[in-house]
């Protein structure tokens, strides 16, 4: 798995390059996120558009990522596939994270116009 | 052994006759990587049955939670130990039996679903685990556990058309 980072205006978009965030790679995700987030400031949008499966270990890693940013920064989610959305709903974690339909909607919410 | 494999792949006692006619038996080593690979393989087979996408999501999620629970708690992430998975689809129900030789469930019974009042928690107090049994209980239509000798046996069903 990998995470790519792209800064657009005030926002950092981190895109997860993996089909799954499950028990097998949850720790790797957390470590990678920690390393990358140390280099950016401001709100972070986690683009999960490529992720088609998230289990409770993966969810725990996303929550850990949220906590790494602290209370004064936000971690928002974008591009939830149906399986990911299902887990978020069943665990009520959809009430904790601000969720955008996709990357462009997340950027627009932060006042960044999508690329033409 | 061939006969045993065939017999274990038939209709469980009390189950309606096979309609879709799919059954599968696999044995995996109890590691997180093996669980991840097994689920991907199983999912590819199940997609081939033309099942409802939401049913596929529920099946993969329940199996992921149940299998990883065995890896992490029954076998304490030791990197060895076997898990046998037998699954079949009968009319509108997915049946699955998981057998392992790890430690028994705490108190010899199924753990309850843990629920969190997330709205009452500060960011730093948000739970990073403890969701697994809640998901399993929520998504299964029946769930039983028994300890037989040195084996744990978990049997579950998932409704495919809800």
C-alpha cells in the first residue's frame, strides 16, 4: 500500500493507494500516515476512493490517524465506496468524520475550485 | 479424506436444499495476511454467483471480523495454527462454519457487541478497536459458538436478500 500527498490551497489530500485497509495492513497504514502528516499543516482529507474494503482494524487505523492530528486539526474523508460506507454507518463513525462524496467536493468545501 | 471433504460440503443439517449450489471449503494458516488473501479469493468466487453487492459486502465483513478475531485472540497472533472455513449458499442464506484449535472464547461464550456513545467522547478518547463483535452480531441472522474438545466452532448465517 501507499499514500500520496497533494496540497491544494489550505488542504492536504492524502490518497490511499490500496484496495483494502484491513487487519493485514492497518499498522502499515498508521505508520505511513504518521510519517506523512508530520510534514504538513492544516486540514487533511483522506481520499479513500480506491479502497473497496475496510474492516474494523482498518477503521481503527483511520481513527488513530484522526487522533494523530489532534483536536485543533481535522481529518475529513472523501470517496467512500459502499463497503467502506457500510462500516462507517454500522459503527456510527460517520457521525465523527466529515465525509465528502469525492475529492473535488472536499476541495470545494475548503474553497478550492476543481481543476478545469 | 475425499469423502469427508464432500460430506462437509453438503447441506448442513436442517438447511434447505442447495439452490444456487455453491459450497467451498478452505484451510488457512492463522495470520492476518492469509486472512486477507483468503477473503479476496472467496469474494471473487462469490461475485461469480451474481449475488447482491450489499450481500457480498456483509459476507466479507463478517468473515474478516470472525477470522481476524481467531488470528488475534484464539491464536494470539502467533503466526501459526489452522483455521478451517466451510461456506455454502442455500437459496437466500449464506452459511459458514469456522473451526480452529486456539484458545477458547473468554468465559466459553460469544463476546457481546460493544457499543460506544461516540458523541460523548473527545477526539483523543475515540475507540480504535472493539467494533468487531458488534459488526458480526449486526450482520448475521444466526450465530452460535461451541467448544468441542480442543476446538472452537463458530457457525453463522447471513441473510442474502435483506
